[in-house]
C-alpha cells in the first residue's frame, strides 16, 4: 500500500489562481500547440509539471532579499554575499554567477574542448550535450546499465559506469577526452542519485589519466539527501557535509541554480583552484553574460540566490520534497503503473514504453503520454525519450533512446497533496484506455534541441 504524505514544513502566504479549462478546450489548445507541450500557454495549464526549473516558490526571506538586492553595475554587495555563500558551501576558490545553467556550459565548455574531442558523462542533460556539440566535441553517455531498466530498484541508478569509463578513455585516448562530467542527480536517467563512492571512483580515474572532472550540479542538494538516506556511512552526516565532500572530488562545476537553490533564474560556474581557467571564464562571461559581478543577473537575483543556497540544504525541506515524489510513486505502485524506480529527486518519470507497448520509439510514446495528460487533466509534462534525444548530428537519423519516459517534474514548494492526487488519478485514467492512444510524427523540426520547438501530428493508421 501507498506511502504517507510528508506534511509541508511551511504555510501559504500568497496564492495564485489557476484557470480550469474543459476537456474540449484542452483538446483544441494542444492541437493549436502542434502537440508540443512547450508551445502551450502557461495560463492554459492547470498543473504545470513541464519542469522543476525556475518554477520554484521563493520564501519570504528570499522575497525580502529581492528588495535588498544591490543593483550596482560593478561590485554589488549582493555579488559578494553570493560568492562568499557559495565558496563556503562548495569549498571552491572561484565562483562566477551566470544567468542559468546553459550559460555556465557556454562559458566553460568553449575553454575545455574542441574538434575531435569527447566529453564523457554519466548522462549529458540536453543543453549540456548541445554545448558539447557547439564547442565542436562529441558527447558520450556512460551511465550504469541498471538505469535503462525502470523496474530495477537499486539505490544509485544515476551512477557512472566506471569500468566502461576507463574502457572509453583507453579506446579514444586520454588526450581526446576533454572532460568527464558527473550529473547529480542524473536528470535524464530520472533524477536518479549518484553515490559519493561513485564520485570518488570517477575522480580517481580522471586523476589517473589527467582528465578534468566537472560536476553538473543542478540537483546537488537532492543528491546529498539520497546519499544520507541510502549510502553506508552517511546517515549521521549533515547535508552540508555531504555536499562539501562531493564537490571536493571535482575540479569544477556548472550549475543551473533554477533547481535546488529554489530561485526562478540563475546559474553558477565553480572552479576549485585553477586561476588561469577562472580568468578565461571571466572573459567569456563579460562577452556572453555581462560584467563579472552580475553575470547576466539582477542584483536582486544574486541576493535571493545566496539565500536559496542555504534553504535548499534544509533537511526538513528536503524530506518533504523527496516525500512528495515518494507519495506519488506509491500511488502509481498501487495502480501498477511503471516508472523509473525507485523514484528520483525532482519528479516521477513514468515508463511510457510500458504504458503504450504498441507505440514504437520513432512515434514517441513519452510525448504521446504527455499529450494525454494534458487532455485528461490539464497537466503539462514533457518527453524524456527519443523525442527529446533527437537525431544523430552526423547522419541526421532519429536516435533510439534507452528509455521512453514522460516526466512529471515537481516544482519546489508549489503544489499540495491534492494536486499530487490529481496527477495520480489522471495517470490511472489514461492507463485504463492506453491501447487507444496513438503515436505522433514530426511535421517540422529545428536542427538542434528540437523538442523545445518541433511540431507534431498524430499518426493515423
Ligand atoms: C537544467 C539543467 C541544465 C541547464 O540549466 P538551465 O538553467 O536550464 O539552462 C543543465 N544540466 C542539468 C542536469 C539540468 O538539470
């Protein structure tokens, strides 16, 4: 039987009314959006689970920080507050704010890699893969094989396959591997955590071959919470201690602060001690983002980000946060709906391949379920599967993803238990008529990051 709901460690002070459309209206809206949930208007969505990125509810302290933000062009006090906070939490010498995670990738990756080189990751997030390719290099995913079996419950399904990593380094030559990136939690594998032991072993291999080791740190706090729950020897450590240890093994990090630091916009580059690299980063930040001390953000953003860095590490908050995922997953267990299990940190990744065995990967089962969820209950989600993966950049052929997920990404501190019940009830209703759901074909697509913009149409057979 299901899991108990962990009560919220906060109360509501401000509310936002949401529009409720009829099923007929929703069917019309999704057709007008060319069956791409990214093309829907936010106001036409009842429960928005498109992403947990930048959709978080800030605290009263963060909103107070917005008012205190120092908008000086250079040397704002909010900048120094952010830098000192981040240096203290991560133990890195150099911190560069940027406007979001992909900006951190753009600033850093152009300095790390070029033509003929590779980036190896436990899994590249889509923008991470795009920036590797834009820098002229190629991205190789190297996650443990359990990650592609949604039914297999292992504690650290986001881990790097360290044996394969070493084999890949030997196959291509260490000088061709520009960087090894550890994504925590492993977003594309379903928000699955990475163990500290795995980070340590990966770092050891990087050191052995003289390869730089970077953490893609979007969900470092959720990852640390899982380490505390699941990894031997960490139960009595604080989240802060676990975070510090994890970052101590890497040379640098890129971070989308729109996730675990509970703000609406922001990102960071962290460099442990390489001063030359930091100087080069500053140059690229000025060209792409803005002056070093604001990096594409307002002073008020820097201020609320500094506060969010601490709030995101609060254990009562993390227990409630992960508890929401576990509650939803428990309801799906009761209904026999498959998902990437055990449930990850920032959402439930429903196994659309299991729900629609009649829809092949090139007709995008994950996208089909996303469309059904919107029609059924006004819930907006997205595909994490072959539709998102896109085409081989060299041949232009559709790639086949290891899994076909529909991601219900849960924004932080935004939705309540009854919203979570709406999600579970909608999935149960769709499962009952699953054999009637059709696949989709692409009618237009841009060359890169196509899932954000592509147009689709139902396949009529
Ligand atoms: C969100 C995310 C990014 C990109 O960050 P943006 O802030 O969306 O630009 C990179 N890597 C991972 C793992 C992410 O989840």
